[in-house]
C-alpha cells in the first residue's frame, strides 16, 4: 500500500472544514484515513514537532495543513517546516508556494501573475510594501480609478475598500498599512534632524494590494474544485456594497447558481495552469469576460460544498452535472488521488 504523510497543526488538527465537530477541528481524521485506504493509500499523521528532518524525505508524498490562528504566528512556523520538507526532496501536495499564498494575498497576486498572467486572470493587480511605493505609482499615473485596495491578510472582505480617487486611496492605504508606534516615529524624526540626508523608515509597512474596480457586477461565484469535481455557489452583493464575499446575500448553489457554463472551460484552464489537487476560486463575469478575483489551494472554506446538491464535471461530450455523493473528507481525498494519478500518467 502506498503511503502519504499528513502534517497537522500542534493540536493534531488537519485541514479546514465547514461545520467541523468539534468546532474548528478540521477534517475528521478517521474519515480521511478510511477514504485514503479505499484508494490504496496509508496515511501517517505527524505534528510539526514530530518531523525528523534528517530522515530521507526524497520522493515521499506529503500533504499538510495551514492555520488561521491569531496573528498567523503558527502558520509562519508551518511554513518553515513545509519549506524544509520541500528542500529535503519531499513531494509536497501542493507545493510550498501555495501555503505561502494562503491568507497572504500579496504573494497570491505574485503567484497569479507568474503562473496565469493577465490573459487568464482577466485583470492585473499591483502590490506594495509601503505607502511610499504607492505614492510613486500614483505619481506615475499607474493606477486607474476607482480602485479596490485590500489588506494582504484577511477573509470575508475584511480590510477591502473602494477608493474613488487618489486622496481616498492614500487614506485607505495608510489605514491598513500603518506599522510604526509613536516611539518609532519619534526616533525616526530625531534621526532626520541628527543625520543630514537621512531618509526615515516608512511608518506604513503592512503590505497591500490595489486592483482595478470591475463595474456593474451584481454578484460573484465561489467555486470549489476537487480533482475534476466543480461545486459552485452564487453570492449576491449587499445594496450599496461592492463586496460579495461574506455578504450572506442571495446565495444560490449548484444547479441554481446561474453560472455561465461557457466559463467552465476558462475555470478548467486556470486549474490546469496552477496544477494543484484542489482550488477555491472567487470568480466574476461581466457578461463578456471572466475575472479570477482570488484563489486558494490550501486550507480554504468548504461551505460551498455543504450548500451544493450537485457538482459539475467534464466528460467526453462536454460539461454535465451530477448529484453530490461525497463528504468533504472524501472530496479532499479524491482531489489528492486524482492529482497523483494524473502526475503518474504524465511521468510514465
């Protein structure tokens, strides 16, 4: 029987699951173990502190969890461990880059730009590490208005604002990127006076994203993909708001999601380019063009699976829909196994 190693968090939890029992405990490990066994895989769970990095990890299949605990401190530690396994030759599923992109929208944008580019994404974002960098972009007329500005970390549309002009953009940027305390600011001002030509540190170093605003959208869609199973949830906008994520407005799932099926091939192409076993996409369509707003390949919310009674899949004669028959754990395992089978076929 083939083996897979699963890196949990310090509590022994693995993955993210809607309505997990106990609360926020992730996937049911017993169900995961049984589902992998049915596909011919033995799973071994390891907490990060239990990993022996001096072992021979070359070619071993490793899946892993992330963390959303306060401050993302433990997630930072998980990144260290997962990157070390990748450097040791482990076959990470998915690769470390996607853990780095989890709840890190700046890196997600950099990854999106490198792997997909504007033609597949439908849009081009700008990332900044300080407000000073933003000022330069504004001075060079790089940014068109209105524009959407986002914090790098956050979910449910928290830290997302619509700036109608330069002044609003600068105000929102300072709001979400401020880092320096009063003491730090005072020291920097003293250094400016003491040292001629000294350039003070930026007081605004929380990284952020600026994106073009897509007008006249009435909704977006949350799409979860496990292997070749596509679950779709339509999310309406609140009146007077441009954000669908977390709105709780007019959710319609599965066959009722009113998703333009002509765009499913676009979604599939995005999946193939990213080359991961599963994906969570925020996707919009303005009647002419599709837009990938955000994506996650690790530790994403699974409520869409719960809301859907059907999923879409592509067969020889085109896209069809099937009645949901798999739990969240079974779909997770299906995504991993489907990915490994495709990888083995490509290498043979």
